[in-house]
């Protein structure tokens, strides 16, 4: 053995021992990091809403990580200094090749992987080498449902609560599974695929209610959010996004912050006769929950059809944000992000619940809402009042947000007209940011927004309504916005109301972000790179090319061996990746609602897949 | 010395006409030089303007007969409400074919045919300028007409109306190849009309007999000059429009697609920028006929010749400022409409002046009621109604009601039949003896005139009422009880009378051509140069080129007309004169008969027809066209054999 | 010109005439064929046993390459929301139709069967939602998307936002699986 | 002049039709009659002058001989020149007068539409009219097809659109025509002055069935109009008996619902005429047939033989389906 080799081995050994010591000292340092450690009450930093973001136990039980939807892991073993050494710990293939959006959940040394259609669930035993499956759950949803899923037969994840996994099936069922055995406990049918309804969202469970909504805003369905009893699966309440107040569960508690959302039966009166019955407003995105106020926050989808000339009026309660009482479903307030939505600017994006530093030193319970229309709203989550609304990317479809009325001001020259093309509308139908959520790190106080920079040409046309078929009425062609990059990763300082840094990504960013207490931020790209960047500077520190494009949520958990792991689903698809996962022919620029034009090159850069990659630092 | 000799002493070693070489001897030599090669190929290669003009006229009359037959079918269909003689789709094809044929294949070509036939004769020259281009023009026209009618007979004829508004004629709603055939037919006729117009313009400006200054040109020549210039300025517009339509339909461009920032109205602007002048391209030559016939049959020169000429020129210019009055209902800015109303009304001033001059000429002259003059009288009585209804529909508030109704149908038939076909029939009767050497039967002629005149009024006057009673154009049927039954029945009866009358006219033509009374050189006592040569004229037109000293050379100079000597007899040679004062300028060789124009047309036809189906046809098809053109323009072999001069 | 040459020219002209008539024949009511029986061609191309291949549907010839049928199909393609899933042939919720992949066969009768019966991975059944004639018209139009129909019977584009290359210029994609071209 | 106009009207049309430019039942229609009368009088005068001069000229020195008057054929009598001036002045004055009259009529027509109290959108399709009444309260929008109702004396503005090719909106009794052009938006002003039933028709060639693309126009008192409007706002009545119910079921689950809308039922097709109050209309198939049981039967059973080329397909209904469907359609008052 040569001297140099001996030296290297010695150094590695020393380092390993040091790391082990460091790790055990962290392990023994009592309760894990909580948000309090990052910012005290007197700081003017934004901090996650305390009751909604309990201390991190190393698990990842819900897609948003916590009720505040921070997607922040307080694990800090992986740091900017050592992230370069991350390596694959194990991988797991789901055997599907549709868009893989669902984050794996990790609870008590078991990883739960939810696959896209046919929505199989795999429980992986993390305590054993190679994480073999403990059980597999096959719900066998109807294949026909794939035909009415606008943007790929995706699933956005399950929710773990109280020994059960709750999830939606594409064909309109919500199921509860026993997390130990994988046995189905109950299955409730909520949506009808023959009307074009599917269910893709991840449920949120709070106060014993499983909150789920429907998808199909492009199919002329009527959107709703339903609450099921977590124990029995019985429907507790259902709040429709259109129609009379009694359907929308708007009652005496309702206090809208702005006049245009006030009034009786606006869900009927802001529509042409009967149009609300097929008016969209589906609930397919993210729900946050404030345990103090007992309020849930969720957005409603676009009104249908896309051709806005066919649905005069404000089209309540589509494309807006609801605050509801979790136990009764009664609406508390509503704010419409896109009244009379012109461009498919659903408002279903995540809301991140934070405590906002007010000028007087008080803390306002607020929410951060990086909206699809391109504005980052900061709103008082008690009453919906807008504290600030700033564009976080290039917008020309709107001229700004009127803080007096709460309404976004549309640019008249970008208003689509039937039978005419309107060019260069920014942002396009996926908005500034689609469903893929941002992460908020209390360590840096920054919001990390993975979003897109896509504009479009849009030609509206008359949409016909046939139940179970699309109800869109638009020809759309998307393409890169100014700068030519289709994706942007923006770090946003919500207090200073400015961009701290941005990373231009060539392909659209369709993966959610993950922030860790180590000061790192992870996100994936559509050509398969998982990237780790420095949360303060945006410097790329590490990247790994997975087998397929990444459109799923990276998570971080603590393994049974005490190490911090990073897991990411890799499997291109969804709306942006349909060109690969649905074999779209790129010669048709309007294909996949126009996204095909923006991702023409994707077929050359990635292929279908469905694998979870798990990374860790070397032992 | 004749002006020609003054202009340039001819080289002494070539055979030329002269005082010593005249009469039968000269006739023989000239006939040999100017006649066509023998046989069918010789017939195909003819570049003689009389052959080409005659072919143009006969072909155009054949198309008139075809389109007229369709008119009868339409009138049968509309003779009673809710009729089901022809179905909706077939009816749409029929009226499209009727309008298209009448406008593109009859009216303009027949006028150009008359012009091609008469212009060199009236100017006193042996051929027209660019005779091969002229031949090419005819073949191209024939090809375009055949394309349209063969398509119709194969049930792929157009069904989009003669003005083919997109998007109805566009790729989505214009199903199959019907519209492409229509649009390519337009291209054919545009090429043909432009070629003929160029030839006519050059002939008029450079080949007038010495002494025929612009101020001594017959009115008909003025009308020809103005219309030819109008063709040159207006036809490119429609050629462009139809080219864009074809490209929309064939390769999916978006000129007329509003969904891609094209505009359906772009077509209307381009089309009517051509379409309105086209009406005058048809009408002005007819006023030329009228002026000639009025002068001859009143036996005096036209009163206020300069005013008539100015009126022609003014009409030609104003015609380009009226096109928007076809688009009053499209919702363009209202204030702009006022301009076009004023312009449309203003165009009636020059026409009014012409009418004044004709009436004054009759007033001052000694009118003799022979068939040509009868047609002129019928023309004035009928056309003035059309002109006045034209004033009515120039007013926006009136047009918004009357536009696209049978009132308009009545209006433009009064203008086009009354204003152009009546003079044309008069002109055919007038110049028939010149062309054939035989006179048409006066009795048959008068009978058919009265039947046409009265039948026409019966057929078209009730259409005014049908229009006001709410009958839109281009409907294949109408419901009972709207006050439309009687007007339509009368119209149908009237059209039957016109049809019989036209048959009589054709019968007269055929019978007279076979066995009509032989005509002398100048049967009507006309004053212009065509009456100076024999009837029918020899191949070379004039034994000697006459010299003109007045507006009415035959009346003023009588038998003793001065002539030019010194043009070659062994080769086709013309005398060119200066543009304004027509002083002898240079001698110019004239092209020999050639098959190449015909071959070039075949190549062009293959290219155009194939380009309906594939854009590559343009790239590949241009090669044969280029070869044909090269051969066509290939320089002549060196000087022919010299022979001694006879002088 | 020899007599034989002239005769063959005449024959050629006659054929041209007939094809012309055929191609743009307008049928507003459909042929009096057995239109009440839905098209039910099997996409299968393997027939075990005595290889009793079913005869092809006589309606196919009536609609295939007929300009009027294609044009009506183009309209219905939008009206019946085919374009909502398949867009202008590139696909999305539905499969791409301008490419050369035909899961259930690319012949006009197979496409008609797919429209009527629906297919298990999401293609809805339009049985009873469209008349037989409309189904065939749609199938005739769908054939044009991959360049299967005659170029002189198709429409270059519709009056909408520009999308695929004009169908008059689309190159004919081979029908795969190859056996669906036969029968 | 007014009396002259009325007389001319009678002369020209004989009767006052329901689709007649001489109806004059709207403000613009009345303006038309007035201006048309002015033009007719002036034009008649001009025509008489021309005809008289021509006849006199012909008669004055008619001759049968063919002799050119030697050396005189260029001479013109002294009278011709002043006559020319007079004639030119007459034409000029007449045209100026007519142009001005036309201009002011046009202004007056434009002024009528400046304060509309009722706004409609008419969208043309091959070959029918989609009609929508637009109120500020969008939920009280009424959608109907191939008919418009107007309250008398109330100015209405019609926004005109087209879904396919160029059409032209023409109700001659009320106003002049206005084209509907795809990709553009035009408008027409209607101010009906007389209660009555009128008919409008497409006046721009728009394809196969251009001839059968009509519009029933009802001008009624304000009260009647409001009553009609209120009735139109209601969803369709529910089927009452088993036969109607069978028709309802057929309509909402089969071919019909792919294109047609009936408010209050699951049938929400958007590409064909709205049939919510189908049976309350005067005609069917865009004015092609009067509304009666026989025609409804004929139309539903075989539309392609009644209006060939129409977008309504011949479905091939069985007898019981046809009976029940017609029974249901007849309830849609």
C-alpha cells in the first residue's frame, strides 16, 4: 500500500469520525429545530405561522410539509459545504410512465410513494437495505378517466394522518388506506368522469375532515371542495365554486374584503343564465390550514370555457381564493384573483401561512400567495385584505392590482376576442406559476418560487358543451417570454418586496421547491436534473441527472439511521411534459392546450419515467 | 415626298411599295408577306389582329350563350315561389358561373376583341403592336374559359358568387377545388386582358396613320386607350387578390384569415378596386361604339369632340375612386362613406356630358334609323335608367336598403346590358359588313332589336320592385306572400323574350355571314379609316398607309386620300409615328406568325392548372414557360433575301 | 393523332370527370346504405381459425377523400370537441392524430368504429351522440390529418389560429401498424 | 314630398309587406322612404328631360337617305354650347342637392343610434341567427334564435358578429342592412315606430342555404315586450306526460344535445339554435318553414330534404322517437 493511499484513507476515516460525532451531538441536542430558532417575535423577518408549522420531526407527512405549506425541512445535515457529496442512496420505480407529481411521504421509517394513474401506492420499508416494499395498494381506477384528465393522469400526493393515508383516485374517488397494512378502509365516490370530473389533488386532513376537490376546469365541470369525515369517509359538506350561496356555503359568516365580492348569490348573478352549472372553478391545487383560526385557504380554478366572451360577468367564485371554516365549510372571505378570467389564470396555487411583521412591531397573520396571474399577494389571512401585490415576473396581460378594489386591472389590448388572435400575452395560461408550489425558508426569510416565463398567442373560438368532453374554446400557442428562458427560479424577499436572485432555466420549471435548514434549496428540471442551490446566493452547488424529467416535489426526511435524506420523484409529464408522456406530435403548436409549442425540444431532452430517487451524504 | 420618306431615306436595296408598285401586283406581294402559314398549324400560329379579334369575339359570344342559358335556368327556378327545379347548391353554382362568365369571359373579352379587331383598321396600320403577345392573350383567355367551364361540367365549378368573398371562398368554407378553379380562371383572364391592353395601348400610341394626331383620333380609339390603361392599372389588383386567395387555399397562408390578423375585408378592397373600374372597362368601349354609330348615322361628326374625349378620360380616372360604394354595409367609418358617395355621384357628370353630346349630334345631324342606331337609341333609353338608379344607390342611406337586393341586380343589368350589350349588338351590326363583306338582314335585325329592347325591360324592370319588396340577391328561392311572385314571373317571361331575340340575332349573324347582301367598302358612309379598305379587309389591311388630315378623313378627303409609300413588301413592316402629333417616326418590323405563343399558353396553362393542386407546379412549371418564351423571343434569322427595288 | 390515342385521351377525360364528380359530390342526407347500423369494424387484424376476414364497410368508399365530407368533418371536429383533446392533431388529452401511430387502426372504417364505440383509455363513445353520417365525415377528416386523404379534397387550413402545416402539404404518414392498411 | 313618397310606395310595391324596404316601420326605414322619394323625383325629372330631348332630336331631322352633308359635318349650331352649359349646371346642381340630402339623412340615421336603451348581440351562423339580449345584469341575459322582439319606440343597438362567413343583417321595414364579418364587430341601430310582425333576411351570399336564413321580427308594446322577456328568462318547462318525457330523454341524451341548448335541462350544446322556447317562435329552421306541427315533424324527421345542406342532420329517428320528440318540442313555449 502506497503512502498516499494510506493518507487518504486516514483523512477519510478522520472525517467520518468527525461527522459521526457531529451528528450524534445534533441528535442529542434535545428537541429539533423549530421556527423560533430562526427568528424571534421581534424580528422584522417573516416567519411561518407558528401553529401551522410545528417543529420538524424528520417526517414528511403531507405534500406541503406542514399546514402552513412551507415545504421547509428543518434538517440541516446537508449544507452548502457538503451538498456536493450527495449520492444516491436507493431508487424505486413505480412502473408507470405518466407525469409523476406526487411527493413521497415519509412517516415512521416508511416511505409512501403514490404513483400517477393507476394510482398505486407503495409503502417502502426504510429500515431495510434498499427499502423493499412493505405493501402495495392497487385501487384500480377506471381507465377511461385518463381521457378526461386535462393535463395528464397525474396525482399530487397523499396525506398521512393518524395512521391512515388519504388520497384521491383519478376516476373521482377518495380513499383512506391503513398505513400499516395497505388495506383500504373506505372509498367514497365524489366525482363523475362522465361529466369530465377527475380528482388529482392531494387531500388535506384537518380537524378530522378530509378536504378534497375536483379537477376538470377544461371540461365544463362545476368545481367544488368537499370535506369527508376522516373516519368514515362520509361527506360532511361540499362547497361549490359557482351557483347560489347555499351551494357555495356562503352564509352569515361571510365578509368579503372587497365590494365586488360582496352580494347575494353572486355565483349565479355574475354568470349568464345557467352558465354557472358548467362554469368550472374546480379545486385541484393546494390547501393550507390555520389551526388557530380554524380556517382553510384554497384557490378555485379557472371559469369555463376559456373563451371569456361566452361567459360574461365576473364568474364568481372561480379563479379566486376562499377562506372557509374547516368544520362547517362556511366561507369566511373570498378574493378573486382573476375576475372574469381571460387567460385560464386559475387561482389554485399554494398559499403559505406566515406571521407578517407589521410596522408597529405586531405580527399579522398573513398568507403569501404567488398567484398564477403573476402577482405575489400578501394578504391578511383573517379577512383577506391585500397588504401588497407585486409582480414576480414579466406581465403584460395586466396593468397592476388595484389595492382599493382588490381587482387586477386587465390590459385591454390583450383581451382575447372570438375569431381573432391576440399575440404575446404574458403570462400564458399556466400563468406565471402553475400548481408546482414554492418553498419558504425561515432560515433565509425568502420565498423560493419555481415558476415559468411563458407567453402565448391566443385565439378564442366558440366552445360547444358536450358533457365529458373539453369545454375550452381557444387555440393557444405558448412560447418563451422575454429573455428566451422558459423557466425561472426566483428567490423573493416578501418584506422588501423584491427579487433577491433568480435563476434562468431553459425549460419550464414544473417541479415544486424544497428548502432546508442547511440553507439549501432543491428543485428539479424537466430534463431530469435535481439541483441544489445556495438559498442565499442562488449558486448552484450540486446537481444530479435523474432518469426522466422532474415535475414532482423533492422532500427531505430523516432516515432510521438518523441521516438526512433527500427524495425526489422523477417522471416527466403533466401539462408541461405531456409532449413526452402523452406522445404529442410537436408539429401541432396548439397541442396540449398550446404547451406543446413551448416544449418542442423536450422529447430530445428526456424520456418517460417513474422513479423515486433518494439521496444522502455518504456514510 | 411623303412624311415617311422625309423621316428617313430608306435603304435602296429592299423591296418597297411605291407609286409604281400598286394595285393587284402589290396586293399579291403584300398578301404573300402578311398571310398565315397554311394548314391547321398556320391557323394556330396566326398573329393577325383580325383573326385574333374575330376569335375573341366569337369565343366571347359563345360564352355569352352559355351564361345566357344559365340565366334562363335561374329565371325558370325563380319564376314561382318555393320552386325546386334546381337545388340550392346547383343554383349557387349556376349564378356564380353566370356572373363570372359574363364579367370575366364575355364582357371584357368581347370589348377587347372588338378593340383588337378594329384598332389597327381605324388607325390605318397593317398590324397591331406585339402581335404575338396578342395571340398569346387570346389563347390564354380561351384556356381560362375552358378551365372554368370544363370544371363546371365536371361538377367542380365554383359556387361562391362572382365576387367570391372570403371566408366563404377561403380554405375552410370553399370546399374542394371549386374556388381554386375560379381564382385561377381569374388569373388566366387577367394575364390575357393585360396582354391585350398592353398591345392596344402601344398600337394606339405609336402606330396611328401619319397625321392622325391625338386630336384626330376616333372616339372609339380614345375609349380603347382609356380602357386599356384602366386594365393595366386595375387588373393587377385582382390578380394579387386571387393569388393571395389561392395561396390561402393551397399553402394555408392567412391573408384573409381574421383569426391570424388577416382580414376578410382586404379581399373586398382589392377586388372592388378592380371590380368597379371593370364596369367602366366594359362600358367605355361601348360609349366608343355609340359615338362612332351616332356620328355615322347622324351623318356628321360628333358634337364637342373634346368634351366627349375629356369625359372618357375623366370617367377613367374617377372610376378608381368609387370602389368603396360596394362596401357601404361593411361598417367602415361613416365619414369616409360621404367621400365615396360624392365621387360616385360625380362620375355621372362625364357620362351626362357624353349623353348630351350624342343627343346634340343627333339633333344637329340627319339621323337615319338603321339597326345600329336603333341599338344606340335603345341604349340611351335603357342606360340612363341604370345610371340614375346608380345615383340612387350611391347615397349611403339608400344603398343600405338596396344593396345586395334585386334592385342592384336590376341596376347593373341596366348598366351592363343597356349600357354595354346594346351598343355591342349595334356595333356588331355596324362592323359586320366590314369583317365579313356582307350586310346583316335589316328586317331580322329590327325584329330582334325590338324584342331584345322590350324583353329586356320586361325582364329587368320588375327586379327593381322585387328588390324593394325585400328580395335579396343570390337566393335560390323565395317564400310566397312577400309581393315577389308577380315581379319574378314578369322577369322570367321577359328573359324568355330576350332569349328568343338573341337567338334571332345569332340566326341573323349566321345567315348573313353565309348569304347576306355583299357589302361595299363603306356601306354606312362612315368617316373613319376602317371604311377606306375593302370589306373584308385584306390580310395587310391597307395597300398603302393613308395620311390623315382631319377627324373625319373619309368625309373630308373623299377618294383622294394621300398615302405613304416606302414600306417593305417582302417583310412585315410597320410605320411608327410620334405619340402626340403622329408624325412619321421609324419603320418597325412586325412579328411573323409563330406557334410559340400557343405553345407558351399551353405551358402556362399546365403550370396554372397544376398549381391549383401543388405549389411546386409553379417552380417546375415555369421551366417550360421560360423555354417557350425564349423560343418566342429568339431573334429572327438575318435579313431575308434581298430583291431589286421597284420604284 | 391516332384513333387509339384519341380514344385513350377521351377515356382519361372521362375518368377525370368521374373522379371530379365523385370527389366533390355533395351528400346532405347520406347514402341510403344501412346507416342505422353503427360501424363496428374490429380494430383487430388477427382472425384466428379460418381467417374469416370481415368484408370492408361499403360506406368507407363513399366518404373517403370526399371534399364535402371532409369539410363537414372539419367543422364537426371542432363542434364535437374533438379538438379539445386531440387539438389540431398533435394530441393532448387524446392521442396525436397527425402522426403515424394508430392504436386502433387508421383506416376510415376503423376510425369510424373508434368514434362510435370509444376506446378504453379515455376515448369517449359517441354512439347516439352523432349520426352515422357525421361519424363517417369525422373519420374522413381525421384521415386528412396524417395526410391519408387526397390532397385535392382537403382544406389547407381553417379560419383559426395557425396550427399544423397545411393539410394540402402534409406528407402521408405510413399507416402503422402496417396491417391496418390492408384488408 | 311625403305624400309623393307614399304614392311612389304604392306605385312600386302595391302593398306594405312585412319584408319591404318601403315599409318605413322604423326610423331609418322612414328616412329611407323620404330620401328615396326625393331621389326618385329628381331622377324622374332628369330622365324625362333626356328622353324628351332624344325623341325630339330623332324626330326633328329624320331622314332615310345616306348622304353626308358636305362640309357641314363639323359645324355646330350656336344653341348647343349654352345648352351644354345649362345641362352641366343642371346635373351638377341636382347631384349636389342629392349628395347633401343623402348626407343629412345619413347623419340623422347615425344620430338615432346614439342613445340605445336596449342592447342585443346577433351572431350569424350558416344559416341561422343567434340572438342574445345583453343586460348589465348578465344573469338576465336572454338567448334565442332566429327571432328578435323589440319594444316599439325604444332605440335598440344590435352588435353584429359572425361565426363563419360574411352575412348581412337586414330588416328592411326597420332599417338598412349591415354586414356581419368574422373577426370584426359591427353594429346596427333599430328604432321601430310601428307595432307589427316583420321579417329580416341575410343579404350577403353566405353559402348553400343563403336563401333560407331569415329572422322573425316582432315589434310590440313595451308591456308585451317585457312579458315576452320575462317568459324567455324562464327555463324550459319540464315534460308533463310519459310521451313528452320520452322526448325529453331522447333530446337530452342523444344527438340533439350535442348541438342544441335547452335551458334548465342537461342539453347545453352551443353550436346550434337555442331551443328553450322553441315552440313560441313563428317559424323554424331560420324562417324556412312556418311553425306548425306538420313542419316540426317534417323538420325533425328529415331536415335535409327541407333545407338541403343545413347543418341539422337527418338523424333517422324511429317513429316512436319522432312522436315523442315532437311532443316534447311542442311543450317548449
